[in-house]
């Protein structure tokens, strides 16, 4: 069964600190892995997209890593800001039955406090 | 503004009723995807259309149906509504039928459906 597991479920950090969110997946066959940021009540916004051959990708203060062998990904946030408070969702794209589909993790809810 | 427009933003209706959610994809995108997000749950894929044709089906209930029109906008119809159908319904669009590896999917802001 295709699954994406994220940890921790929630996280509270002080403004200015760094944090790392984890994503493990059992999706096959793997196409790409995406991290999204979802503000409360809003649609997810893409942060990074990584294919099988990419190990790391950065987008400003966000750095994602991918280990396709262990089927793990992480999202590292540097020098957190209050506006980073959101849910971060790991999404794995996989092919099957002639199409591609996305399997979503349940997300990590990050709260950045002053 | 992501370029994907969903209406209405909020909808409150009674059990047993039928509602229609609308999505206009980003300009140039031919694929439309519908997702359901219940409280504290991950997004669940419902259905995908590409250029007017159904492309893929997820965990969509028989009470739910969708279509994509010639102008590429899509509608999700939910009937015989139950309390458990209360959720955020998101539409996403992409240029290719299977998403774009470089640019991904673009999500709308969602429609919050409350069934009372």
C-alpha cells in the first residue's frame, strides 16, 4: 500500500531557531517528492520538488533532502520566522494504471513562537 | 493568488442536500484534480480530469461526481450529503496529464463545506 508518514505530528519552536521535519514513504514506483506549505484554511503551496536523482534542493531558508534508497526525505527550516507557522506536507508522486497520482502525508504542524 | 480559482469559499448545507463546487484552473493548465481534506487528515485524491476527459479516479464516493467542461473549468457535485462529508475540498491544476515534474501542481484556496 502506498503510504507517506510524517514526523513529528506537531512542533513548537522559538523564532530564529532551526528545525527538521521528516518524511518516510513506501510509494512505488517513485516519480518525485514534493514538500508543500499549507497555511490554515488555504491551499498547499509548493516549496520544493525532487526527482529520484536529486539529493538536496533549497528554496531560500528551506532545504529538502531525499534518500531514495531508504525512502526518506527531510525538510530543514533555517532561522525560523513567525510566518513559517503552517502545516508542512510531504507528497510523493507515483505512476500506476497509466497515470500519475499523489500520495499525501498528514503533515507536520509547525508553530513558531516569539 | 495561485491562479486556480475555487468557488464558493464557504458552503453550509443540510444533510441530504446536493451541492456543486466549481474550479477554474490556472491559465494554460489542462488537468484538474479534486482533493478532500477532512479535519486533521491528509489530502485525499478524489478524481482527475485532463482536457475534458476523466483521467484517474481515487477514493471518490458514488454520491460524488465531477466533470470538466470545454472551457476547462471543472465542477464537483456532492449529493445526499452526510455529516462526514464536511471538509475542505481543494482543486489543483497542472499543464500535463500527470503533473509537471518541474512546476508541480497548483492548488486553489479550497471550498470549506459544512454539512449540518
